[in-house]
């Protein structure tokens, strides 16, 4: 059934050494649309020069990209690893120029820096130095994010994209494309999307969604038992009732598809994309 929604254009900016991250960004955006677009009245559209620019001889290449591709974008996502990119004659690289142009318009930019290991003999020292200097500059001007593996980038970007969209005024309230009745219906739909969780399960999910790796650990040793996430321990020592309650919370989260078991003998649980979505909705409710 058709529904009205705002389109938020998301510019993907990066040098050429983070192709996998660019693909992850597109996949996460597609997942966001599948989960949130109807209830939030918002569709995210990935934009980049390689998919949206067309040949023309009307000016400086980067200036053309800025005017024809970047200008109408609402949000920018940039990723760096070992390369800053090629100079445009105006900025140290096209990616940096896109970021600066976007920020100059007062728009939001999410900037990520990879800390993944790399062979030293494969790195251009001048490029890598420029990345480090740019990261230092960015840290002085705002908040950036770092990650050490592609899986960590996916987890962080999934959570932070949702936080940015839901808290940044990108929803149906900015474009007036959904009337009050439709907006109320969308809100009701979002409420129905929340599974029936008890207080323990809600608490555990909210903490796990804020954990650096999105992990819940269940550790049983001789004479002790613990359930941990986000630096917190939830089971009261020596209290079997407490143990049963928190084990039941994990079971409930698994049954709802909000966490999945990935460890050995049921000891490690990871928050799923659906788990992050529900955690974001629970935070909006509180």
C-alpha cells in the first residue's frame, strides 16, 4: 500500500581505499528503509558522485559534483582509512572539499576513521599523514568515530544512523508530506512494532545496544554466575531468583529476534539490527 514519506538524500564521501565501507553504508541504508521508512515517514537515498554525476565540460570537476550532486544532500557520511584523496586545487581532496562545503551549509556530517591494520609498505606516507592531520582537525571541531574492523563499522553505523535520523529532524515533521492523521497512524504503527518485553528484558536490551560491541555475555563458573553488557553486571550474586530473571530476559530477547546467539554453549549474544531498532524506539518512549 502506498504511503507518503520525505526523501533524505545521504551523500557518501570517501577516497578509493574504503570500497567495502561504501558498500556497507548502502546496505545499512537499505536495511534502515526496510525497517523504519513507513513508521517514520522517511526514506533515505544514498547519493555519490560515481552513481549520480554525469559527464560535462562545464567547469572544475569537483565544483560540478558540489553543485549537481552534493548541493541537495541533507546528510553526509564520510569514511577514511589510509588515503585522503587527490587535491582539487581548492581543498586537499575531493572528499574533504565535499565535507567542508556540506558543513558550510550548516548540514550534518558523520565522519568515520578506520583503525584497521595495514601493511606499511602498501601505504603512501604522505596520504596517511594527511589523513591523521585531517582527523586531528575534525576532533577539534566536533565528534568523529573510529573502528577497528568492518563488522564494527557496520554495527556502529547502523546504530548511529538511526540515532542521527530520529533525533536530527529528518522525519515527516520537516517536509509536511504526511498530514496529522497519517502522522498519528505512523506513531501508532511504531508503537505496535514494539514487542512485549518485561522490565528486565528492556533494561538488558537498552544496555546492550549501548555496548561498544553490542554483546551480552553469560558466564558461568564454579560458584559464580554473571550476565554482563556495557560494563555492567546484572545478576545479584548468590540469588537464584535474580539469575532466573535475567536468563529469562535473554531468552525473551532471543525469541523476539532482538539478540542472537553466536558464542559457544550459549555464552555470547549479539544485538541484531532489529534489536537496535527496538532499542531506539524504547529510548524515544522514555
